[in-house]
């Protein structure tokens, strides 16, 4: 008989253990026991196990996962006690079901409590108060989205800054960094205040990328080496749409290029080009780069 607070040992493959340990670290969980209990608390959401064989001998060279079942696992304990399969084999089945989810879906699984509240706010078209990376925010959640490779989960939100341009009122927040979601049920979602905002939210939903680049352009003067560097640096690389005013899909040689790129992405991607990329427009972004390079220059002049 398995009971709450009982310690459980589960023989698993090295690959499964490694992936679960990576998730614990990446998502800031308390430990492997925290993740195991989160999975077992929602075991019914996974496919029912068939005839499960006790395969512990296959994993005898790998240290077993050890954790204590907490109160969230009461339902699982009852299920395991009524099952003909060994408890460890059942746990392994559900852990494998979890690991087989795309990484973005695992993020949604782990942070389902926050996600449920955000989805409720989206459905009701109200704002929420939340904590994001230690900062309190009042925002309107618009939709859930995933990175192209399904690795990360994002909530696109609209903020309350009425002074900012329409496009800059939207932000994509990593789901795993969102804490303490509280619905403001007496409010109307910020992006529902006017047509321009609601239309922008629809555009971002249709053309999502984590940096919300759609509809935002910047101009950058690349040297020959800058062109080569752009083709080599593929991580977070912005899409090119024109060279010297003529539409294009590739960067070839020196010239003035227009990229579909938000200011946030520009500040991440182009600093690594140093003098081989000169930001021309927008002016505010150009001034930001000038200020940052002036600061760097003063450091090296010491």
C-alpha cells in the first residue's frame, strides 16, 4: 500500500532523469520531488497505462529517482493501490508521458495554475495583476503562443501605457516567469479599448514571434564583414525585407538593409556586430546604440 508522505524509488533511464533534472533547473522548481509530485497530481491527464512490465532491471546502472509523495498525490495513491501494476512502474509511465511532451507544453503543464487564470482573463477580456521577473505589472493577457520549435511558452500581453505607440504596448512574457496572477474582474482588457489595439493583437497572433517583430522595421548599414556575420549568426536573426530600398530575402554584401525587427530584438542581436553594423532608423534606437557604445568606449579608455 502506498500512502501520502511515503518515499518512492523509481528506476528510470538516464535520458529521462537528465531531462527531468534539466526542467527542475530551467523552471526554478524546488527539486526533483517537486516535479514528480506535480506530474503524479495530474496523472489522469495522461494516457492510461496498458500492461506495464516491471523493467527495473533495465535501469540498474542508473541511480533511481527518489521522492516523497505529498498530499497532492492522494488521488494517484488510491489509483496505484487499486492497480495491478507496481507503483514504481506506474510512476515511470507517467514520467515518460511528461517527458515526451514538447518542451513548451511541459512549461504549460508545470505552470498550469497561472495559465488557467490567464486563460480565464483572456476569455473574460479583463486585465490582471501579476509579478514578472520580480516586477509588478498590470496587463491584459491576449493569447498563449509558442516559439517556432515549441520550446518555450509565451503569454502576449498589452500594457496600460497610453503614451506609447500601439505596437510598443505589447509584450511577450515567458510563462515560467509569471507569478501571482490576480484577475481584475471590474476592468476591460487594455487591448479591447480601441480598434487599433485589438487589430494589433490579432496581427501578433497571426504572425507571432517571441520578439513581436511583425510590422516593426529598422534600417541598418552593414559592411561586407557585417553581411558575412549576419549570415553566420542565426540565433534570433531578424528577417531582412529590403536592401537599398529594393525588396530582398537575403543579405548579400555591404549596403543599407531594412529588417523586420522590434527594438527589443535589435538590442539583443546587433551589438555583437560592433562597427560592422550601424543602426540608421529609428532615431531613438540609433541614439540607444550610440549611448551604449560611448559607455563601452569610456570603459576601454581608462
